[in-house]
C-alpha cells in the first residue's frame, strides 16, 4: 500500500508540474502592462513602464520566469500580487479554509444524502417514489449552482430568515466578530445545501444502480438464504461494495466541485479562492496574474491530491483490486 501511494504521489507531482507550465505560459503571454500596477506617476512613459517591468522581473524570457516560479513554488512562495504587492501565499492562506469548508461540508452532505436516497429507491425499485426520484437528474442537470444558490438565498435567508444570507464565520472561536462552530455552520448551511443539490441527483441514481446490481450477486443471495435480514444484507454486504464507487466518483468530480464552490462563494459573499480569483480579474489596471496563477495552482494541486487519496482509499476499501504492477480500477 505504501509503495502504491508513493507511485501515485509521484505521478501527481509530475502532472502538477505540467499543469503549472501550461498555465504559466498561457497567462504570461497575454498582452498587458503589469508595470502599470506599481508606477506612481499619473501618465507613465515607456521608460517608466520598462523600469517597472524590470522591477517585477517580467522583462526576462518566459522560460527564465517559469524556472524562477517553480523554484519559489518548491519553497512555498507563490509570488506577489501586482496590485497590492502582498504575498499570494497570504491571500491563498486566508481564502483556502473558506473554499475547503464549502467543499468538505458539501461532500459529506452529498455522500450521506445520496446513500440514504439511493438505498431507499433501490429497495422500492419501479414504484411511484422510485420513478419520481428517477426524474430528478434531469432537473439537477438543468439547474446551475448559481441559480440554486440565488433561489435558496432569496427563499430561506431573505424571506424565511432561517439562515444568514451571506458572510463567513471562523470555525475556531476568536477574540471578536463572528466565530465559533455554531456561527460557522449556520453561515455555511445554505452553501452546503447548494453544493449538494448540484450533484445529488446523479449520485442518487448511481447509488441506486450500484445497489440493485449488488443485490443480485451470489454472496447476497447466500446471505439471504442463511436468514439475514434485509437491513443486515444492505449494511453488511451491499454498502461495502458501493463505497469504493462513491469515493471514485467523488474524486472524478473534484474539479467540478471546486468550480461549483466558486459560484457558491460569489452568491453568498464568501471570501474563498473563487472570490480572490474574480477580484484579480476585474482590476482597473489589468489582470493580477500572480494571484490568478496562484489560485489555479492551488486548485490543481487540490484536485490531484484528492484523486490520489481517492485511489488509495478505493483500493483499501475494495479487496478485489490488486496492488501489483498491474492495477485494476473501477472505471
């Protein structure tokens, strides 16, 4: 298991390196004048902009800039914002817990709800309730998280006053302001529901199909023949084979989940990575590329890490998968 995890981590690191290279070349070949961020004169001359570009280090060839970027990245330095000269790492460190809170809470809610509804529909296959739930994916695919978030904010927060409409509370109690587990959960309740509803219909159908498929397998038939209750069959023989598929599917949707989190941050006014990237794109002077690149790098690293962890967990959960040189996957 340890050797397999190391191999997957090494492959993930190489993939991250390729992604940073492509992203760096694309973004830093966009025509713009980053020097305008730091010049102080009202009407800068060409000489002023050239001096500013030299100070920012962007007058060098792209491959030289990228090499320095990778060297700084290895040492935990994501560069500095053009607009504020603040370290990008500080911006990411402030924004990352917000995005992570949305994604982690939403994933837990999504997994639990999809398991409950999926098993319930599978146990009542081809009934009216099952047919109603079967139509939900069409609604879920049609609705965008931005629309769902706006609807929940309008109905639940603005009219029913059951949850805060926007803002973020720190999880750990602080010296002042909004903080603590209760405030943290109350401010993230609607974002979590929005996140879960975005993917829930597809996951319910996946769990339902996997449960129905597993119920026909030989070991389940034998368990029933030995007198096991239907609930015991589901908990002991069916769900353990559903978990690996669920984990693998969550890992595959990690990118979509993070994109959904960006929209959710915008709707509910949460200061996460998505909000930081959007603010970096709407500056008066131009694009704050170091911030955008830093956010993309962190998001890409998170997606890769989540996939590696999911692969290891999937192999751990399903004993039928082999850990030798040849590896069998669920997909």
